[in-house]
C-alpha cells in the first residue's frame, strides 16, 4: 500500500473536517486498537461505553502511530478531527487499503438466527465450485494467512478492510461474512461492497442495543441498500423478510421452507440423527440435497446459501450442492459430543426463543426418553429475553438446569433468578439452579439415562466466560466431554 499524506487523508472524508497539527506526515495504514498500532499508521480514537480511545494516544504514538483520527484533538499527534469518526471510518479505511472488497465476491449474511451456519454453508458451496475462499464469522476469520479466533461477529471497520486487503493479496476470490446489526448500525461495514446480501430471518434479540424491533430491522435492512450490495437473497418465512423483499431496490431472489411462492424453496424435509435431507426446487430445477448438519433449521441456512449463489449468477449449482453436502459440522451449532455414553449429547448456541422453538422439537424427535437442557442468559443483554428463555426451555424439556453463561457486568444471581422464574412457569419440567456451569453440565449428564438427550445451550463455540471483566477459559464442548468421560469411567 502506498503511503498517503495526512492532508490527503483528511480531504477524502465527506464531512466537516478540522486538521490540527502537521498534515504532511505520511500514513501507511489505519488502526483502532492502540495495542496493535504499527509504525506509520493512523490511530483512530473512538468514544466507547467505558473509555475514549484518545486516552490511549500515548501508547499508540509509542508504537509508531503518526497521526490520530478522532472527535477531539490531541497534543501528542497531528489529528484529523470530525464530529462522528465512526461514520467516516469504513469508507476511509477502504480507500486507504485500495477498495479491497471490489476485487472480491463478498457475501454478507445478516439476520437473527442462522448467520454463522449460512456463512459456513456458503463457504462450503463456493469451495465446491473451485473458488478460493475466505470467511469472516463470529467464530473465526479464515483466509490466506491461516485462521484466527474472532473478537466479535463483525470486525471493526479498520480490521475488516485490512482483512479484505489481505484476502486479495492471497488471491482469494470470494468471502462469506456475517454482518451483525451492531456492525451495520455502527458503520463497521460502510465502504464494503457486497456482491450479495443475505437475510435469514428476524426475531427478538439485541433490544439492549436497538430501541425496538423496527429499529433492529432498519439496521439489518441497511445491508440491502444499493450503495452496499448488488443483489439480495431474502428468506420470506417471517413478516420482516416479506417486508424486506417487497421494498428492496436491488435485484433479489427469495427462499422459503414453508411456501412455494419463493424463487427457491425446500420440500420433503426429513431430519434424523444422521443428517437432514430435502429437495431443492427453483432455478429451473429440482435437486435432492442431503446435509450432514443436524436439524431441520439447517435447511433454512442451506437454502439461504444456495439462493445467494444463484443470485450471484454463473455458479455451478450441482458443484455447490456437492460442497454443501460435504460440510460436517459448524462449531457450537448442534455439535455432537460423544464419549461413548448411551445417550445423545450436544452443545448448541441457541440463545433466543426463536432458536429454541426450532431446535427443541427436533431433539424431541430423537428420543422417546427425556430432554435435559442446560440454559442461562448472557449478561449485558436485553433483560426481556431472560424469562422467555427459561419458559420456552421448560415447555419443551423434561429437566431444565439453570446456570451462568457469561454474566459480564450484570448480577449473575439476578440472571439466574429471571431464567428460573420463567422455567418454573413454563411447563412441568423439573427445574434446578446450579450457578457453577461445570456442576450444571455434570448434573445434566448424571440425570441422563439410555436414549435420552442432553443439550448444553446458549454459548456454542464460545471459549470464554466473563464475570465483571474477569475472563475465564470455559469451553462447553470440553467440559461436557469431560463429564461424559467421567460418567463412563465411574460405571
């Protein structure tokens, strides 16, 4: 990347700008994290919930930052001052890194449930057609330089553009990417060109951040504005999807598992312990599909991925289906954990009632015995979700064990009380409250008999629990496997 004088950087911003200090320094990159700044970069100091990035400008300068972008001037570094630096950051970072998304087919997947699985299925379908791929999800970022754990569902703008630039340098052709409502509302993906935007569904979630469901929908809908994406694949099995399909201005295809009125739809869905099958109709064809992924909800996600590829055009659909059929698992999404026990055990990310209502009936179909569910609520999130989470779990499960997920800065006991209160009014399920998650998982395993189903819900792939800022390593899959192994050893 060629160095750019700071005064030229300031001229690229399409809002009122004030340049404080020398504009002649050369900028070779852009970074929002003072701990990761490299020599020659522009340090972006944003206001945050607890701190302002300008508090860390000395560290950024020590690491080699040559200037700062912020809503306040610095005495340490020359500063480009704008009223809302977050709003201008995405397009600016895209320009600095040479508009990398225009050299890629970027597939952006948004919605409440299914984003991660759809991204994995898109990636598998693309690889099935011989395309070199990158992937950006809430689990990991994978590209030409390997794979790393993700810090958030959608990266901050600087990280995103730097990652996309690295993908272009690695000769990657297409990227499957999760796009969260936070990422859209906070302008993280501004400056990114999406070849296809994908809408999975919308249900109550994140109302700690969005004031209401209409605002939540409006954030999601930003992805489908003509300045952001060239085409759209939209699920129409809920009112929000139908509303989006009726108003979107870019070319679009629809998909559904409930109506033949969609451009692509699934029929003959069958889900068992070994996978999920259906027939794909649309795009002038009818094709059988057999997923290795578990649960009928994965049909929605496979349809989303295949519709996106058809919307892109020029894709070998048979090869894409073959690639999708080879995908064995999505980390933390109804992921089986097997230590030789005489019952089924899973870890799943279901963290809202819409996900519970899709998943629990499938689990019930796998057993004539009991369902034992470990549930909780994550802190610093919409408190209105807590009671319904417990209530829905108790409606479907025989035993509900309420425990901590990641309380964050919320009161852990209050979180448990709210979920347990819902569980006690949700049905006839036995309800236990065990604050320690290891003990809760061990208790679930101890409750299970031959042919039962144990599901540890809420955290999925997450490997960290957070208590008042204290981060603790905790992987549900590892802890569940340990409990199962100990059970087998004791028998």
